[in-house]
C-alpha cells in the first residue's frame, strides 16, 4: 500500500536561487511554499521577480525525502517549471506517486533553482552587451581577480641585436614575470613585474666598459600596467582582449647586483606606452592559461651606449602564464 505522510507543518523549506550578474547575486524567486493536495500531489508556490520582464530563466524543482541529504528531479510536473519569464505568482504541481512508490512527507525538502538564460535576441538588442558582457553562466570563469606567473620573452626592433641573438652571439637565458589581474567586466587591469636575461660569452664580444674576459649580462627589467577590454567573455573557455598600457623598464649591460659602477657597462631606458593583445583559456573555474603580446609604441632613443648601439629600442614581449583565481 502506498504511504503518504502529510505532516507538512514541520517541513523545512529551502529555496536556493542563483542569479549571477556583474554586480552581485540577486534572487529571482522568493516566498517558496508548498502543500499536499487531496490528489496525492505536492503544490509548490513561489513569487517570481526577474531582472526584466523579457528575461527568461530556467527554473528547476528538486525534492528531498531525507531532510536535504540528497535530492532528485521529479519527472511528472506541470506548471511554471523549465523556461519561465514574466514576474508574478508561479505554481508547480508534482504528481508524487507517478514518480515514486513511497514518500516520507515529514522529511520533505523543496529546492528551486532559477538560472537566467541569455537569449541571442536579448544579447543582440545591445551591441556593446553582445560583444563585451559575460553571460550569467560564464562570469565565474571570467570575472574573478587572481595572480599569475609565467615565462616571457623580450625582442627589439634592432637588426644587429636580433641577428646577434640568431647567431648565438647573444644568448637568451630565461625570462620570468608575475603579477595580478583585476576584473571589472568587461575591463581588466593587469599589473606585472618582469626580468629577462641575455648573456654574451667573453669570447663572443668585448665590451670596453667592462673587465676584460668577463661574460656580459644583458638584463631587461621593469614594471608595467595595462588596461584591457575583454571581447566575447561569454565564450567561457576562450576570451580575447585588447588594451593599452605603460611600462617602466631599462636594459642593463653588466652585473645588475653589483654595487660597483665599473661592473655596469650601461643602462638604457626602454620605458614606453604599449598596445597589448591577449587570449585567456579558461580550463577550470579557478585556473586559466593565457598569452599576452605587448608592443612598444614609442621609446626614448637618445644618449645610449649599449651592445650593438641599440638606438632603436622599440621592444615587443610575449608572455605565457598560468592564472590562479
């Protein structure tokens, strides 16, 4: 014999509503109540308040018969479930014994979730929203602040320098960068510090400002900040961006750590405005891989004594990183 326990006076009601936007969480479902009907059904009532009257939400009903330890989704339901729009009082009917043979009413817990669906029509109604706004279901992947670390490479628009690198006269050793990304979608601020090390073995080049037969170090070191706009952040897994920034940096020939001026051949300022293009690949909610490319717009090219006389010091950088949110 089917059992139905209708002691709903002591039933705990749980209403969980997830409405994600760029400001904060807000509830689209309030005042959830339910009761047993004469026909062995459960009637669930709730007030629905979407952010706009044309907004569409996917409403799901979950039932627990063990006080909330586990939930299942009823199959036999009618009413305001699935795609729901327009504000007002809503009603869902669950025909209990069409889905289960036994149900403990005393331990019944009801949970309703409502997640906004952004339709193409809604997004296309605002062109800036279409290109630059994260969808509700993807903002957790895109809009969290975090720190990053990775490897970077510096190049210069100077043929002598690049030819020396290609011929192994100047050797690339390593580049390291770390920093943080700060989101206010669709914009991202990025603050970084970096160091890239080149080396010139003594047999390859003699520098008149350094001790004879010493290996020459060339260090590009600096700090930069950029402000970018994320394009198509609703793509969730791949988010391109473009932006502008400024870099304070110098190219140092000699020993960066030495306190003796004779160990430093020259210091060339390479500070500049730059443009940046990037791609973030969101592999998990809290981890992303990315690549940023930066290109200097203008540099100060006067008063320089440097290896290969780097009067052309426009630089470019590629940065490969992992981001932890």
